[in-house]
């Protein structure tokens, strides 16, 4: 089973080493890991690499994958890397299972309040920048959370912020274990209907279903 490994690790100075470690962990758990930087990227006329070539290579790699495992740790702000968020949505649109992890605990609304601050007046959802933040108990934007819930693979979150959140692979490996169990049990496939009970937080900060 091929897993596309989505995440902002591609921006690290040792990205290829992190990718190698991720691919090795995938193999250990019976998967073939597809790391974005390992894809074939066409060179332009000047011998360089264009943004469109990188996009095309990543999209092609996602199409060949059977599922996606995404690092949705907040990146340069309070939310996940936007490129990774796109890849989660693209995989969902293709009907491919998506699993994810985050090396940062808590809900989106809590990070917004800590980073932006609440408005001096108004409801709890209103921040100091004059914009509301959603309050559905999710780790990030509802569109990301619901894409994961559709495959019954809600995000795995850290209990405390990781020291090196983009190099710590402990939750990555835990997500691999969850995927392996789901795959062995025949639970990976067509996303379930969005009409379902609301998620409840566990002691680990994960989200699970009742009923």
C-alpha cells in the first residue's frame, strides 16, 4: 500500500533525511512511503525547477498513492501548512483515505486566543483582529477535521508541544500503526456519510466517535 507523506518537512534544511526516515518507518509497518521530494520533477528550459513542475509532480505522486498520511502540525502560524491542507483536500476528492497527526496539542480556538487575543467586547469566538474563529472542538479548520472523520481516522495529537515538531516522528509512527490496523481490518475505503455523531475528545487530545 502506497502512502503519500504530506507535510511541511519539505521546507527543512535536512528535508531529504527526514523523508528517508519516514519512508523507512513506512516500510517497517508494511507501507511504501512516497515523499514529495523523491518525485520526478521536470526541469525547465534553463535547467531549473518551476513551481508548476513541483505541483505537477506532487499531484502525480498523490494520484498513484493509495492513501495520504499528513503532518498537520501548525506551520508558521496557528494552522496547518496550506500546501498540506490542499493535499488533504485533493486526496479526499479522489476518495483516498487520509490520516493525520499534529505535534501540537489543543484546539484551533485556543491557539487563536493565545496568538491573536480575544476582542475586548463580543462573543468568545471574536478575536482582537475583528474576525471570528470557529468553535467546533476541532484541532484545526473544520474542513480538515471533517475530511479525516469521513474515513474514521481523526487526527492524532500530542499531549504537549514537541521540542522539534517537524522532526519528531513518534506520532507519525503511531499514525502508521493506526493505518496498518485499519488496513488489516478492511476499514479503509469509501468515506462515510457526513451525517454522524459529533466527535468527543479523549485523554490524548484525539477525537473519536460515539455510537
